[in-house]
């Protein structure tokens, strides 16, 4: 089994990064979920949820230019990795 993570730059705006995850079976598998079995053949790929990461500048652009919001205040997390923004329309 292989689980791959890939990041691609989104050319629509600087600072937008698309994160994709994919699972590929190296042998035939049977996965059991509540109420059903899922058969996965060797070599089959399953694409998992994707998400975006973005720089603080790209986040500001998304909120203000793209969504039309006005940022009232930005509150960074204690470790500086995240920011909470209070916005108005």
C-alpha cells in the first residue's frame, strides 16, 4: 500500500498551495467499513480529500478581494502557524 501526499502551486494567485492525497493498493485488498466491504484491486488508486494551504498574504487576498470581506482584526495563534480573522461584509 502506498499513501502519497502531493503539493501543487495554484497559478490563480501566489501563495495558494493545493494539497492532494492518494492511496494506491500494491495488492488486492478488502476494506471493511460500517455496513459494507470495499474490494480494491492491486494497482487501483483512490483519491482522498484535497485541501488548500495558503500564506497569510494569500489568505488576506481570498478574504478581501475574492470574498469581498473587510478584515477587522487578525488574531495569530500562540505558535504563529494559524490566524483567526474577524471580518465584516
